[in-house]
């Protein structure tokens, strides 16, 4: 081969901008093998070395490892194949980095202890499948051996936390809190009680749709009372609770039962449980669902007035 077409390592360095040390390393690893040697034993490279070095540098800048670069240069793997595989790997890394960033910002916001920080990190970095298993395990344990309303159990199972690929610090905090709530014994008791109560209901209507309609009716009537200047403990307030009780009775086909009022009070108290309400709030935050206004004050007001009305009726009967 004519010597004019051969280059020393120094000449390759000047032409490519790579250091002599880097080119020598590539040569030693077989990525850019020498074409010949000079009489003094120095390595010489042909024109193809320039192209191989340029491609090697590009692939390395994109993050491909040396073994993969060599496969491409030796035509053991195509550029589309390796770049697609590397792009997929980068997707995973980017998702991990986004989650790590959200965890760091959540930690910065909360200023947790070392133990709390470790727990937050471990819970937040669970895979989507692991997060689902954690909640599914809680549901399985809660309803095990229980005669529960199947629609309610189905609702719980279908509403799983889906932490997005690029979560906000608030979503990370919500997931950590929800995971802790799933381990809360009081919360499990509330969910079991709610499922047992609903299992006794004869109505086959969709639970969530029914509750939305009843809650809306409750709000409308309470708004009417507020605009009229009625006090919660007034006689008018008591009549409001009677009309709302009628809505519940009609919906659940329980109007003929003498213990309707007692049943309804127990049911409202379970629905207004702060643990249960917080669970659905956290789930909505994690999944990016629209936040529903809290109904706890409504239930609290209704329960208080309903109880007073019931007590007044007993006093009248005793007179």
C-alpha cells in the first residue's frame, strides 16, 4: 500500500481531534486496527480508520459501550438495531432519573428524618407492578374471609395507583402516604365495615353512581337550608334530614325497615371516616384525576342533625 494513504497515530489525532491516547486505546481494543507498520514499528492506518474513528466517537457520545461499538464497526450488528436498543435503555434511565428527581424534591419539601427518607425512596422506586402488588395485597388481606359487597370490592381492585413516568413531588408524597395508609389497621377496619354494610343492601345499582347522585342531592338541600338561614339543629334542619333519609331509603329499597335511621347513621359515619376519604383523595392525586370536594363536613352536619332529630323524637314519645 502506498505510504501516502497511511497515517500515523499523530496524524489521525490531528485529523479527528481525538487524543493520541484515545486512538491508541481504540487500536488496542480492535476498534480501529492498524493497517500496517512503519520500518520502525510504528502503527499506520488507512483511510478507513478515519471513518471508523468518526463513527466510534459518535456512537460513544450517544452512550453505547465499546463492545457494541465494535460489533457495529465489524458489521456484526446494524446501526438501526443497536441505536433502537440503546434508545429503549435510555427510556428506562430517563424514567428512573425523573422519579429520582421527584423524590429528591419531595424530600427537600418535607425535610424527613433519615429513616423516613429511606422509606420514601424505597416506596417511590418500586416498579408499577410492585406498587400494584402492594395495594392488591392490602385489598386481599382486608376482604379475606369476608362477606363483602362484590361491587365495592371490584371498585377497590379497579382503582389502582398509577404513578406517572414523570411524577410531581406531590404525587410521590401522595403515593408514600397511600402506601402507609394501606398498612393502617384502623383504615382496614373501616373498609371491611363498609364492605360488610354494603353486602346487606338489596339494591344492585352501581355504587359509585348512586353515591354521586345522593351526595349531590344532599348538597343541594343543605345549600337551600344555608341560604334560608336555617340553623343545623332547627326543626327545619330536621325535616331536611328526613327528606334526605327518604332519598336513601328509596334508593336502597329500605323504606319499610324500622331501623332505617339507625342504619343510615351508621352508614354515613363509615362513609365520612377520614381514613377512607383520604385514601380516595390520595388515589386521585397519584393518578391525576380531578379532585372531588370533601364531603366530610356535609356528612358531619347531616349525621349531627339526624342524630338530634332522632333524639327529639324519642323525647316526644316519652312525654
